[in-house]
């Protein structure tokens, strides 16, 4: 461990002592190195406060909204999948898969997950249903996979399984293991004050309208690897549901390129959705300090990291470029500093809030839920901030069948909030 890392871990340890929730937050964005200490008031995230019992009612631009707690005492819930019969599957990042049936959280986790390394902000991430789930009961999930002989040596993996609705998964098998193994000592010397190998994973997965599975793979705080197309660090990948490579991927057959690459140049993409009308893919991404991004994901594009960012490197090294670089795609929106820390996103298309149709719902760690208006041409406009007073780190958002909205709080005492129209 070199001196910079020791200083950083020292800072993290001190923050962990100050409060568990705060310590977890600090791992998402490492504190500034000792050479440029950040004042206490400029901590990377505001401390979360315990979630009250609710419900809460708010006056918003779309009228009254009603917010209640659907489930609580979830440990850092990360993703939510809605089954055709109303059952929900929820991942808890430390490595549990939970079911909510008839609105009640089963106290017993579903068995059958593979070994998962939850160090830092690793663990179990996304869960999605097969497009033909009603017929085949197949699910897919992403997680941090440890090497058998060294559990610190890890990579992002995607597995599939069948679930009959009971207490265990069956037919569990990896369909994709990223060629991004990292974390075993000795650690390489890295630039820019980057954080530990247990962060910046990405981890979102999505079935696109084309029936292909998209995987958001983060840079692991090893950004030097991202502009190298012969690995899976910092890429959005596209595979068939059986793990094979689609023949129409942009770099199939290109010397030196991983054939799964759909786009490159990503740091920590934590949101990935298909627009319900246009079918376009959109992604949110954590920058370093500031430089959080909303990106329109286009086949074969390069989104710039680690060379192009509107954020600030943690050691205050200047970015090589900020925007407008030939061959690199700039974000549609960039946020911060201070960091917004965007979670997963949803373009609202439900019935409950017709005023929100076409708008982007963007949960954040620092400003609650943002509703960003989009016009017919797909251009973002005004933003309304919702639920900020709850002071929760919001990770994921989903629109339910009646247009109700579910929001996951990424807390050690995490919860699922349900938003409906107020009376
Ligand atoms: Ca970028």
C-alpha cells in the first residue's frame, strides 16, 4: 500500500468511526488526499437522517403527492424488479435477494446466490426479469464475483437463474464474467487520487427493446484501463441472454477490442434505462468530484473518461479535457460540483401523474428525487426537486403498473417508498 492509499484509508476509517452511514457514503467518493484536505463542511455527502414512519404529503407542481413506506429495514436496497403478478424482487447490496408478496416483505432471503464479495460498495447489484419471464421464470442479476483463491481479487459478473416464487433459486449460472479482475495486492500505482478497488463498479443491467442484455461496468477506480478497449473496465456491454456476443455489436471482429463493448469511456454508470417511447438508452454516471453525467447511450460511442470530464480529480490534477473533444461524446446534462450522485432513472410514462409524462425521474444522494422536464424533441428543461427533506440517499426509481412510483433508499436502514397522487 503506497502512502496515498494509506492516507485515504486513514480518512475512511475516521469517517467510519464518525457514523456507519457516513462511512458508507465516503466510500462512494473518496475523501480528498491529505495534501489537500477538504474542510468538514465540504464532506462528500450530507449525513442521512433516520427515515420517519411517514406517510408524508407534499404540494408539488403536479399537485399533491402522497409518500408512504412500502418496506423498511432493508440493508442498502439497490434494485427492484416487478413481476407480472405484483410480486417484487429486491436486492440488498450486502448480498441478499428478498421478495415482497402482496405488499409484505418476506423476512427470509431467497437462497441460492453464488459467493458475493460485499467489500466497500461491492455486493449484489441489479436484478432483472427475462423478457419472457411469464413463461420461463428466468431472472438475471449482477454481482461482485471473488476469485476462488483470493477473495480480494474481484470482478463484475452477471448470472441467470430460474425462480419459481419460492425460497430458492435454481439453475444458477454465470453468463458473463467481466475481464476486469482487480483488487489483489500489489495494487498498481494510479493517477488522479482515485479511490479503492472496492468502489466504482457500475452494476446496472437492462434488457433493451432489442431483447439484448446491457451491462454497465464501472472503472473500479482504475480509470487508466478505461480507454483500453481490450478489457471491460468502464464500458457498457451488450450480450445475448445466453451470454454469447450479438453479431451486430459495433466492435465484433475488430483487432484488440472486446466484442461485448457497446460503448466505452465510462467511470461509474449507475443508471441505465430504455426510453419507453423512443427505445433510446440513457445512463447516469458518477463523475469524480462533480462531473456526474446524464448520457444518451449510442452504439459505439466513447463517453470520454478518464480523459474528458467536467468533474475534478480527487488530487486536484486538472482534467485533460472538459468537453467538446473530437471522438468523445459529451453528456446531455452534467451536474456539480458539488456532486449530485445520481442513481438509476426512469422516464415517466404512467397514468397517475399525467403532468410528468415524458419527464425524467432521477434519484440522487444529495438532492432527493429530481424531476427533469423533457420536451418533444428530447431536450431537457426545468427541474423540480422532490423529497429532499427526507434526507435519504436515493438509489433507484421504478414506475409501477398504475403509474405509482417506487423509490429505494440506499441506507443501512433502507426502505422502499411508494409515491401516489395525494387526495
Ligand atoms: Ca463522460
